[in-house]
C-alpha cells in the first residue's frame, strides 16, 4: 500500500500493506473535522430507491418464533455487469447492514448499494429486527450482538434464493451494524459464509463508545441516537410491559437506555455486562474472513484509541485503516464522493481476484 502515507493513516499492519489501490483520504475542503464529516451523511442524495429501480426485490424473512417476527430487506441487482466476463459475473452478493437508528433505505445504505451496483455487485440492504419496513411485523428486538439473526438471514438466502447466493456472500456494515458483523465473523470463524467483509466506524468497545457519547460536544449526538432508538423501540406492535414503556419514555441517554431497558430485556445485569458480552473487541482474533476495518481518528462517536490499542498484527485476516479524518461514517472526500465506498469496492475486488487456495 505504498500510496498511503503516515499523514493519512495512523494504523499500519502487515495485512493492511497488502491492499493495493486505496488512495489516502483527503477530506472535502468545506467539510473538515469530525463533526462536519459526520453530519455530511445528511447531504447524501443517492438516486437508487425502490421507486427508481423496477428490478428491486423486497423480501420478508420470518424467524422461528411463534408467532414469527418477519424481518425484511431489499435486493438490488448489479446495474453494470458484463455477464460474458467471468470475473464480473462471479462476484458475491453483498449484504449491507445499517447502524443504530437507521434502516435498509437510509441514505448511506442506498449510496453504498449504488456504488456496489455500478461496480458489478448485487446488494441486499437489510433491516435489522424491528427497523424500517420490518417494524410493523416484529414484536421482538434486535441488539448489536444478536448474531443469530445474521445466521438466520444467510441460511434463508442460501435455501430460498440460491440464484442470489450462487457466487457466495460478502458484507459491508456501518457503526453498530459493523459490530454485529464482526461478532458474527468471530463466532463463525472458519465456518463463516462470507468471502470478505468491510466494517465502517464500528464501536468495537460499546462501553467506551456509550460513555464517550455523554461527554462535552458529543451529548447532542447521544440525544439524537436516543430519540431515534426510542422511536423504534416504542413502535405500536412492540411486545412491551407497561413498566418498560415507562422506562423508555423517561431515559435520558443511550447508556441509561441500555442499562435500564436493553440489558435486562436480554438477560444482562446492566449496561456494563451487556456491552462486555456483545462488543467485538475481545473476539477480533477469532475472525478468519478477510476483513477491512475503516475508522477515523476524528470520529466524535467512537474513540479512536480503542483501535490503536488492538494488536492488529496478531491476525492477518484483519486489514485496519485508521484515517486522520472522516468522522463517523462520513468520509466525504475532495471530489464529493464517499471514500469508504471506493475503499470497499477496491477491497472486494482484490479479495475476489486473489488466487484461491488449491
């Protein structure tokens, strides 16, 4: 990775240096600093939508509860693919997972799918349990360590949509969705169904992230995430007791929400135990899938020191890139493009084109 300089990256590892073609991130001149980069997500205007793509397919995936929750997603086939080109036509389906308060059709999700489609990759934008269009059909809840839902989705796709999965699977995930992806990869190890994975701004230590949200200038973002999450949790068909509804109506921070609601709902004594059991940080060494991890030194949500403290050299399957700027899932570059999207395509292409073991 000779074109990446120490000014643009703070983490270098033997694995990361094997990536070719990822240019250094140069922030847009009018979008410097972590907060501007973070809120730049609101400026996205992807053309891809269910209205503009007649070839999109919306799917419903029931779980094994009685009555079942029905999770949902949207499949967008590649728009720029030459089926006569064996390399192009063998690309995997890419599962895209959103972050806290988001959903399958959030702007950053559709933008990522648009980039994937234009580079020959089919994409499935996924709603976590209770998010987006799955809200009205799910009584139960999701959390960023609930890897059983990822396993269920993958098994469903392999069994019910073999034409989509014939070339295998890969994944791109954002924020808390990226923590979920990393946990899945660690738990599955050699048995993972994914060829490659890209994590964008993952809060791999959720306790530090939640505490960080309560400090100084980060407090408004904590309140923004709290309200987004509370709206999702208080949906009309949710399976809640009166006491739980009262808690959700009165919590004042993400930490308090997780401490008083999420943790006990899933059998944990409080936020600290919940975060410890479901954060990806202590399981990264178990990942056996080639995984690109993108993060920014000026991320106002996730403390970059967490990334610096990981012994990345202990696992050659991990490709960590810590940029000096980019905010939280922002990465708006000098060409008004999303650097993380270009980096994801470069990584997927390289993994896809690398020699396969004999």
